[in-house]
């Protein structure tokens, strides 16, 4: 059923995620059209420039290493650069330096080294000699490779100094006995009080309107809470280039016709030949390869490996019968059951790896030449054929640390999990078979220990892609043009889309280096770059063509400031301002100097709260620290003024306060508070630096 797997592959883009890579280098331009890397810097942090060339090189390095793509890479490097500059300012002011021995200690503890078998001894500990051997290889690899290592070493050094700096701050965090006592009192002191309240939700939200100007004013009053990077907002419609119902019917008809005999002219004989249909053809392989968009595959597949919607019926179709037509992804297909048999699903195998100098992942301890490694592997094979214990030989000789402690054993190996030569051997030999195969890692002495079988089915599948016809493509193109002309002519974007039966995506925030638009598959870098271009104005509309369809985009908003605009901040600010306005309405109802007067005038009841603490200020099921704080701060029988709480407007009357008893000492609380405070250092320090920094982001202006 690999034919169905290939359909999957043809129907989408498979993106492989590559693991950790120390060395990655730039090749080619970052953006189409090229960049003037000597132009304006991409940004500044407290007056320190981030150069265009350095920024784009680091983005490319990250993408080349497989650790980031597109917008993720751009934003990851930007955040890293901002963080680096802010921390370096503090590190320079603190005068922190890192010696060679300290750097080695950092490397020893870094997961890329401390958990990498390449740098560990037989006891699983970091081996400085192996690490020095690695450095020698780096240096011998040429200037480019060595410089890459030095750059990475510099990153480690910066990271280490950051940790030193943070540890210094943590060390300076001291909790006094008075602070510990205050925390204890806050937890143990209890207050009971009466109160009246009207919740905010008694006023409907539609009775309270918050304007963009009010939100903007709030943002400007609290700028540190609403920092952002330059952005744009766009509306868009995507007209997909997809097959019509008629196209689907045509693809199905082609498949159905292949089940029937057909007549074809034979140029050799000059006569018409009758060709058997799929059900009766004598050569199934040739018939599939001649008529299918995906070639014949002879693999046996277990039921769970078949397409989910059709697995049961496909697997249970009798041998020789045909299942279908059926739709699988973007294909119409028919499948003929050719055979069923038990096949190896997974294999248990033992192996001994004999590496040689220059082999993949061979560390500094490997000294054999390729010829010597081959001879050693063959010698071990002879010993095993003579009855030697495999586990003992593996533990004594293997260069594979992953199986050294298990006597060379690997269990439940799936097909394709190992390198090809290894994989071919264990899946094509009987239990007990011994042999030697070669791979890029060296020579493998192998033994098949166990074959775990499962029934599989072999299918011959003819698949025809359901594609849009030329007529359908012309209709879709005409529709895209009609919509474009309408909105260019001044029609409302969303209304015009609805009128034409299209789906309009509302104003969506994008950043200059995004590569996707929500709700639309594929990459839309060109459209996003257009919207971010300094020459594109609010109200501009443009169509972008691709094999998948037509994207019509309208630029609706430009925000080049470092503060959120009203639209972006609304979700955070609007609830605050709504409650403030509701509070004004509720206060007008809650007239009176006592709880009884307010309760009578507002037609509400008086409620009791018993033994509430400042540490857990729960009132009426809600956290209300301001309300409880007022109750704790008043004298017994004292009535507060109206309080705008988190969930409503309150008035409280303190009844009694049970003060916490003094403790002999507060060491337990002191330790707990100190731990909590120190845990907050790392995030708190960077947040404070960021909020108080002057950051200028010019990426959207420079990288166009």
C-alpha cells in the first residue's frame, strides 16, 4: 500500500526537522531581489545598532541548521539580538569576565556535550580528551569550520556570563525577618465582614461602548504594558483553484472505465486489439504503471497502515476482488487485492559496530583504518559462528554506545528505522542469521534475534488525481478578476465577498516576516511583503496568483509605532474600561452611608464573609484583593466607601479581625519567600530591562 503513502506525499509538503547542528553557513541571498547589506541597520537597542548583514546572516544560519524557518527564524534572531544587547550592557557594567576553566565547566554541563556519547567515556562522564580531539578536528577542518566553532564558543561564554549575572542578583535577594513575618501575617490574619455588592455583569456589555480613542489613551498612559513591533492589517479572500463537481465526476469515470475491456489500435498488426479491464488483466503491474498516476508497489501492509476510512473494507476484500472507486486525499482510486501473508512488522536484532577513522560520528578514540575495521568485523563474525557469546563480544568491542550496555541488542526495530544496509539485512534474513554489512558508520556485525510478524495485504492500486479542468480554471480566474475589480472600484471588501459567495477573512494582523495567512494553506510571503512595503498605502488592493488559486489582499491598517494600536489592544483594555464605565452606573444606584441604606436603595441584600485572609482574598467566589484589603485596614464596625473591585462594586463593614499569633521565629517563611523571590529573578530581570529599553525596529523598512 505504499502507493497510498505516495499519494499522501504528493498531496502535501513534508517538512523534516533536523536536529542540533553546531556548524551552519550562509549560501545565497536571504530575500528575492537581494539586499543592500550596507544600508540602514535593521534596528537599535539603547543606541546599539543591529546591522543588516549580521542579522540576515544569523537568520540564514538558523534556517540552514533546521532550527527555524521564515517568520519564526526572523523573530527568534531579533529577540536573541535584543536580549544579547540588553544583557551585554549589564555584563559590561558589572565587569564580568570568564576564564578558560570556567568556559570548560560550562561546556561540560551543556546538554549538547554532557549528553552526547561522542564526548562521554565508558562511565558516561564527560571526557576532556575526547572534547580536545573534537576541537582538533574542528581546527583541521579549515578556517571556516574553526571560525564557526569560535562563534559558537562565544555564544556559550555569553550564556555563562548571563547565568553568573543572574546568580549574582539571586545572591543579592535577601528576605528579612520582617518580610517573612508580613507574609505569615497575611496568610494567618483573618477578617470577617459584611458587604453589599452589585456585579458588573448586571449591566449588559452593549450598554457600555468603548471607543478606539479611549483605548488609545489608556495605552499611552500605560506604554510599558503595550509594547509591540511594527505591523500591518489586511483583509483577504482566497479563491481556491479546486476541481469542480464535473471534474470529480470525470476522474471517477476514468477509473470506472479502466474496469471495463477497451479497444485500441495496434500499429504493428494494423488491427484493433481488445484490452482486458483491470479485473481480468494478465499483467497487473504493467496495467497499473500504464494507467495510474502513482506506480505499482508490491509491499505488504498491515490493516492499521491502510487509509483509515477504507482500511477495514480494503483489508477484508477477498483476494482477486476489487475495492472502489473510492476517494483518498485528492485522488480517485481502485484497489485489487493480490495476496495476503504474514510479514515482518518489527525485528529484534543484535549488532556490533566497528568504526574506523573518518566514519560518520567516529570520535577521537577510534584509530582503525577502514581495512582494519573490516578485518576485525569479519574476525568477530567467525568467533560468533564458532559459538562465542554475542553480548560479551558487543560489550567488549562495539563503538555504538547506544547498545553497549544491552549486549548489542535493539528490540522492535521498524522497517526504515536503521540505515539501509542494516535494515535490508535484518528484514530479509531468517532468525539466527549472522553477517557483516557496511554503512557510513563503519562495519556492523549482525544477528537476527526475533521476527515479529503480522498479516499484511498486497494491493495493486490505480490512482487518478482529481484536477481542475481548463474550463474550471478559466471560471475561477474570471471570478477572481470580478472580485478584484469590484473592490478596486470602491465596493466594501467583506460585502462584495459575500455577494459573490466568497469567504472574506476580517482584518488580520501580520508582521513583515510572516509567511502564512490564517485560514489559507501554503506560503504567502509575496503578499505579506507587499503589504509591509513602505510604498503600499492603506486601501491598496492586489491579487496574487499561485498554483493553488488566487489571493486578493487589501491593506487596512499600518502601525509603525512601538505601541499597540486600538485594534490590537482592545481585547486587553476593553474589559478594564467597560468595568470602569459599569462602575459609574452601579455607583449611582448604591447611594447611602451604611450597608443598610445602600442595600435598601439598590434593592440588594447584605452578605457575610467569614475568616477571609489577604493571601486568599476570596469574596463571593471571586478574588477581590482590594475589597479584603479595605476590610483588613478598617476598624471593627467601620464602613468603607464604595470600592471598585475586580468583579463588581462593593461596600464593606468590618466585623472582627483575628490577628495571627506571633511565632518564636519565621525561618520557615523566610526560606519559602526567599525561594519564591529568587525563582522570579530570571524573568523579572529581562522583563525590567526590556520595558525600560529604547528599542527601534526597522526591519520592515530595510528588508524589502
